[in-house]
């Protein structure tokens, strides 16, 4: 049982490039979400999904898109990377008793 | 004002000490509460849920005070391995809000 799998673990992008962070869970959880965590800061919600075909914005959605075509997968797309998007990104799914997080993607935008 | 507030610390305590963290939440619609532990450069992991009657898991005790809108985490007999950042979470109406975390360092 892998839980939540995120890829890649590390990524360096140039300003203006686009990319997709992958997230997959095998726990059949309906709720999935993306967070970013800046150094010394808490988790900020980017986007979330309550089920396949349904997504909504969180606290800091600008510059990011998501889709949820299956229960298992919830990719996060950076449309045009900016240095302000340098952060650690965590994907999470929620089921009893709480959230299960992926191991994170460390993204640097130069 | 943040929806969930925690004292960032750091809390530096010797091994064997008892330490307590508090967390306040502002959304009165919050229904469920959790404590997560996050090690440096790792993902948060669920430590324990917080129940209205209070609950205990080994050396850890969590309590909820709905009237004052705060939750607490008590760690007894601190171990070196307890060094981490502790995040509180308030959930309700399909939304969860994480605090910024309290950092604990347990020293020999």
C-alpha cells in the first residue's frame, strides 16, 4: 500500500517554463489537495478536489491549474513558472482518520 | 488574524521534560481537530486526532476546549526523537486549516 505518491521529488525550472507535478493515491480517497510550504512557514492550500471531475480553489491558486479525471490522480500544473513559486509542494488525500501526505516535491524556479 | 494560530516556539526542553502546546482556532464551525508531526524537510504525518472528551496515546495527551476554541497537546517524558514541528489542524464544512506549527527541540 503506497499511500500518496508524488513525482518528481526535485525540480529546477527556468522562469516562464511550465510543468506538471504528479500525485497519485491508492486509498480510494475522494478528497485530494495540493499545498505549498515555504521555508519556516505553514502549509497553504493551492487547490483541492472532493471527487473525480470536481476541483476548487484554495488560498493561493494563482499560477496553478489542476484537474481530476480519476479518483487516483490529481496533477498540479504550473502554467508559467515564477521565482515566487519556489517552494516545497505537498499533495495529500483525506480519509479516516485524517490526511495522508506525499513526500513532497522541492521546486526551485530560477 | 490567522484562522488557526500556534506559538511558533521554538520550545527547547531537556529529555524527560513535560511540554505543552496550545493552538487556537477562530472558525466556530470547525468540527474535527488533529495534531500532525513534521520532521525537518519531510511530509507531515498524523500524530493523533483530538476528541471532545480528551484522548491519550502513550506519552501524548490531546484536549479540546470548544468554548474557548483551543486545542492542546501535552507530551510527557520527552524523548530526543520527539524533536519536530507540531501542526494543529481544524476541519469543518469540507475545509481544513493548518496552523504554522510549533517547533520542539529535545536536548540530552
